[in-house]
C-alpha cells in the first residue's frame, strides 16, 4: 500500500459542503511518529469527507466531485455526458428532465429494444426504447429521454448518475406530500407548455419546477401509448403481493395516479440525489 509523507502536506485544503474553502493543519511528522500512526491517502480522503458531511447544514448542501454542488443551479451528468438541470423540492434534489442515458455506470450498453415488439414483454433484463409515435428519434430523445423497463431502472450497475438513484415509493410519496399530497401535487409538477401536451383541461403551473412532460409509455406487450397525454415514471419498489410488478405513477391532465406495472413496461425515469 502506498504511503504519503505527512510532513509534505502540513496543510490540507478542504472544499467544505457549504462551498467554503478552509485550511486545516495536519499533525507534523514528529507528532505522527510519536503516536506511531500512519495514514494512506485514501484514508485521509475518507476522514475529511466524513468530517465535511457531519458539518453540512444544507439540504442538500453539497454534491458532485471536485467542487460544491447547489441543487437548483448546479447540473449533473450521466456516463454518456448528457447533463441534467436539477431542482430542490422540499428537502429532495431531483433531476429536472427525463433520463436519456444509453449505458450503465460501468459502461455496459443498455440494449435498445425499440423494434422488439413481440419480445419486449418477455424481457427479464434491462432495456430501453423510444416511443414510436414520435417522428424523429433524435429529437424525441432530446425532449423526452428514453422509456426504460424496470430491470434497467434497478440494475445493480446503476442507471442514474453517480450519487443519484431511482426513487422508492416512499421517496415519491415524500415528494407528493411536500406539494400538498397526491391530489394537489399534479398541477405543481406538470410542465405548462401546450406544445408538448395534447390537451390540458386542468390549470397547471409547474410551481415545483419538476417539469413533468408527456413521454407516454410502452406496455408489457410492446405497444406504445399516450405520448402527449401521459407522463409516467418508475419507482424502485416491488409490489409486496406480486414480485412481478413494481410501483409507478403517472400524470395525466394534471392529475396523479399511482399503482403497479409489470416489470417489462416502458416508463420514463427521474433520478433523486442520494
């Protein structure tokens, strides 16, 4: 294991979680020797990161790598280099647009099964798809992101950017509750642009900044539905009474409906900061 000579680092610069930069003196080489103590570089990093987290007062007050993170103004990037705006709602930090990544965080490709109509419902591994009801695949992805099955959403190789995850049912409910409950959250989460929604009979204001857009969904039999009318999102939680189904919800005409879908279903994904 490689060691560092602590005396060469008499000052250790730390970017704290509130964006302030401070300098902390480390023990000198003589003191280290007297204590018969030795640290490697990774141990020092872990200890300082832990100390910074314990002094964090924001929610969240930091994130990312190599600098401060402010939810609502900072962006986050996936492994493909796609960047996502963020929004702070209550104490939760969310991505502000749908996921459009094509690889897991280890670099493994997520298969594109758009053309696999007959076999889509039989998949038991991760897959992505675009909604074929939209003309022009590249412009669809830029606007709506991909539709992913539940297996892709919860694969151990991780689909969200590092430090982010697929929300559980409880985390989604926490979001709804911070916006007045399921009955009141929908209008506050719905994008107001009429160019994307086929029809909006309910007044929506997107006051939360969540910006739900109607990317539609793909059923477990492989057919595509409701682009322009429905925004549907995965949760990571499995149905207690049926392990073949997982929690999800959708927004239609400004209203939220929650339930369970078969895991070979295609829905949009939003990521929540750890």
